[in-house]
C-alpha cells in the first residue's frame, strides 16, 4: 500500500515545553488549588504529577478505580 500525500492547510505546529512561550497554566492552577486548601503547593503538584504518570493516563492505560484509591491511601 502506498502512502498518499494529501494537501494540508497546516503551516506551523508549536510545542511549548516548560512554559517558554506561554505560562504553564496546569502547574499554576495546581499551585493555586494547593494554596486554597492549605496544602504544601510543591507537594501537591508533585503528587498530582505522580498520579497522572503512574495511573496510565498518558498511555491510555488508566484504571480509574485504581487511580482514585491513591488519594485514599494517604499520598498527600
């Protein structure tokens, strides 16, 4: 099977790693949630990142029941 090239109107794609072009809204919002709930902001941010990484959300293998239990087990 041959690959057929098709016309595309996309002229540019930007990947902004680490907030070079725009603020990291996700990180800042998690810090805000931590402050509003009197939780150490860095600890809260790290815990959320760990949960997202470990539960399979990034790979499409998330087990929603398992990821919910992480909070109950005192991760924070």
